[in-house]
């Protein structure tokens, strides 16, 4: 499960890194293995044969000229880099190799092929020492440097290939980041558009396909903003014209002599005016508005400056919100609670970078099976929320649209106070797109 998560990450940046890194790693491992197995073994075999040949040459020289050992020692040190010595009155206690490691294996095999005398091979970090039983009670000790058996090309090649791979990887990461950046910017712009904010700066950069996508998205964003503005202007114009007609109609009604008809017509005009006002508010709730940092306690104190009917508990936290939209949402909820309840409680706190707004009332509440439906536009509960009581079925829809512009959610439930509880959850900070 962990391996699948590692090989299939969520981030596009990490996926590109894995697409680059895994083949690069496999190439490096394969290259290192092949180079070590083939090149290094060939060189070590060649060097081992050379050392074994030099040792056999010294043995044969000594057997032919046993009395000229000093000259043999001088020439061996000068020409063969071998230091030799004779240990009289001694026999080898051990034969073969002290270990069976890589270098012991190769040099031991070469000595087995070249030498006709018993020997014992040992090494340390600097020297190679070979003891040869050339006669009874006489051991020839030959010492040479260990670096004669080891080629420097192996670590140099591995180090340079590793360093070059790291440099290539670093350059590729920088290039990938530059290609991912416009995608992140496009994602941020899309998130802002989804919240009704069309002001996010969007540059056309990156690959040709991404530039085309950015240009297409920007044109779409401008068309949406223009369409929303035209819709709002149209609704505002229609609302203004209708309100003007209603005002004239109300003046004509006031001239009627029939008081009962006059009251009935005034009541209908008032309901029509309320419907127009709420409908315009609903249209405005989808309009873009720039966000800004707001101190929630000061903001709410300003909204309910002269209204002490709401019992508020507000944490002193800052939030990235659209003030006009949020104010419209809160006022709608409070007016709704006042219409059906006697007491209102509001609580605002911050949890995990989210603002939680809770509004409770002690009214009749809403049946559980109707909680989902009342958020739909123009949906009304006839038993308790009809036009005569001022409801148009748009109040909660306006709140839902405003909360959606903040990237948040709204939930209705039964309050512990007996009425309706409205819980709003909105991000306290701007949503950022990560690389991981």
C-alpha cells in the first residue's frame, strides 16, 4: 500500500520527478553494476596476474642465485616495487588466503596459477604480503603496496557518473518547477473564479499548450464576469422599473375610498416589493467581490452596532473573506431567526484554519426531512414560512450562494435551544496549491 502511494502520488510535480528519477536511478545502478562486474574484474585480474608473475620471477631468481639475495632485494624494490625478506628457521602454519573477499579471490587465483610453491596471502589497508615456503625451514616474505591491485578508475567513474546524474536531476527539477508553476497559477485562478472572484492575476507562460489553455481560461473568465455583470445590471434595471411601477400603483391605491380593498392591495404591493428585493439580493449573491483580511470580532460588532438582541461569542481571529457577501449572509440568517424565534445565539471560532459560524434560535425549527430542501431557491415551508410572514424562499439560498463564494459549506440541524441551528464553515485563509 505504501509502495503504491509512493509510485502514484497526487502531486503532478512529484509524478514528474518520479518519471525522471526512477529511470535515471535504474540506469545508474545498471551502469555501476556492469562497470564493476566487467571493467573492474578485468583490471583486477590483469593486475593480479602482474603481481603473481613478479612474485614467481623473484622465486625463480632466488632459486638460481640463492647467494645473491641482497642484489635480488635491491632490484626487486627498484624495478618491481616488491620488498623481499628471508625468514629462516620457519615454516608456514597456514596456507592459502586469510580471507575470501573480492581482492583475495582474484589475487589468490592468479597466485594459484603462477606459483608452484605453498604460500599464504594476507592484506591490510596499505600492503599486500605473500609468504612463500621456498625450502624447509625457510620462508620468503614479499610485500608490495595494495594500490597496485586496485584501479582508481572504478571510484572515479562511479563518482563522476553519480555527480553528473545529480546535476542532471537538479537541472530537470528546476525545469519541471518552471513548467508546473503556470499550472498551479491556473488552478489558483480557477479556485478564485469558483468563489466569484475574477481578480486573480493570470500570466500566459510555460509550454505552448499551457499558454493556450491559460488564454482560453482567461477569455472564459472574462465572458463569465461580463455575463454576471450584465445579468445583475439587467435585474437591477428591472427591479428599479418594477419598484417605480409599484410606487405609482401604491399612490393610486391610496386614493381608493374602499378601506378594505385599499388594505388588501397595499398588502399585495408590499409582498411584491419584498419578492423583488429578495430576488435582487439572490442575484447579487453570485456577483464577484474581492476578498480581504477581516478581524471577525470587529466586523460583527460593526454589523450589529445598534442591535443587542443577538447574544454573540466571537473569537478575535482574522479571516480572508468577502465582507459584503458575508454580511448579507449573516443578516439574512439573523432576520430569519428573529422572524421565528425570540432569542438568538451566535458563536464564531476558528478550528484548523477554518472559521466556524453557528447561529441558534429558539423558534419552531425545521423538520429533519425538510432540512435539505429549504436551501433550494423559492422553496418554502407552507406551515410556518409563507409569503404572509415575509418569506420568499430565497433567504437561505442567498446564504448558501454567499458561503459557496467563500469556498465553504452550510449545514442545518436542530438546535440545542429548541429551534434551528445554522452552521457555516469557511476557510480562514486563501486556498493554496502545493507541489506535494
